[in-house]
């Protein structure tokens, strides 16, 4: 479905299956809201690189929004690297929000927002909110978010990750990020009240300005503490990492 306008698809757990490499393509002028659906990849073609949602492969002149509420995404596993959202260079989301949703049994990643790798201070989304949702058996990363360069003319991107359950996410051999959440150059990151289980640790890279990173009140079960790197500074990082608990998997 090629979307060139704002569309809402809402149901009472209606099950959607599809037989193409992608279900939705957000094009110039398009936005998408999904609510109360179950999306399954069981009928998708047996080929690598499938996705549920992708942006136009050409640069878009207008920004878009993607909202996912009360939705279940399952069995994106007919082949490897089956992603939920894949964006193209030259596309920009004002807002991406996942709330009260579940994702289970996926061979790719959930949010791949790392295509602006020229280090010009450009990035793929301004606000990303992941709230009160569960992610289980995701071979790729939950989020790979990239804003490179040293340009201080923008204030984003912003990430809120709150009250989620994450289990066995990011362990796949094709996950180049080697983490369930990689944040490169994200200016404001609030990660709080999440339970992370059997997943590689969060990786954060500060690149420019005075980034605000708060990782508070999370439970890490069989997971290492987050790592924070200052890429362009020899000063101590300013990340606030406190009131988190690390639980040994065996004892848990």
C-alpha cells in the first residue's frame, strides 16, 4: 500500500497478512497510524530483507509520522533480516511512537534509523517514543538511531523508552549494532522503568553539544550495564545512570 496521505487503520485485533516484500510504503505526503491490529509475516515471500513498513526510497519533501498503538506484530521470520520499519536516506519523521504493543519472533530489527551516515548532523527522526510495549525474540536491534557530525544547529533527536519489557533482543549474528539499543548522537535520551532480559547491553555514543542521557530505574537481567562513549571530547560523559538493578540470570 503506497501512502501519499495520512491514513489510520484501526480494528479489534484484525489479523493482517501480506504477500509482498513490504506491507506499507510511506511516500511524499503520507503518514500512518495503526491501532488494534495483529500483523503477521507468515504469508510474506521467502526472501531476505522483507519489512512491514518502509519509507519511499527517494528523498521526501515532507516529514511524516508513524504511530503504532495496541498492535501485535508476530512471526516476521520467513527469512533473515525481516524488519518492522526500514527508512531511506533523505526521509524524516517528525514522530515515531510505539505504545501498548507487542513484537514477537522477528529475524530483523524494529526501528532502523541509521541511514544518515554522512555525518552532516542530519538524522531520520525527531521524536521517537517507545512506551509500555513488549519485545521478545528479536534477532536484530530494537532501535539503531544515528545522528552523526558535529553540527550544533539542531536540538534532536529525542528518544523516550519507558516501561517496556525486552527479552532476547539483539542477539542475532547479523545484528551489526551488537546491542539491543544503539544511540549515536542522540541529544535527549530518557530510558526508564524498563525490564531488559538476556539481551546485549545498551550502547550510547555522545558526539556533540551537551547531550542529556538518563538511564534510570531499569532492571537488567543477565544484561551488562549501558556503555557511554564521548566521541569528540576527552571530558567525562554527562550521562545519568542510576537506580538501576542488575540481576544475575541464574538467580532470577
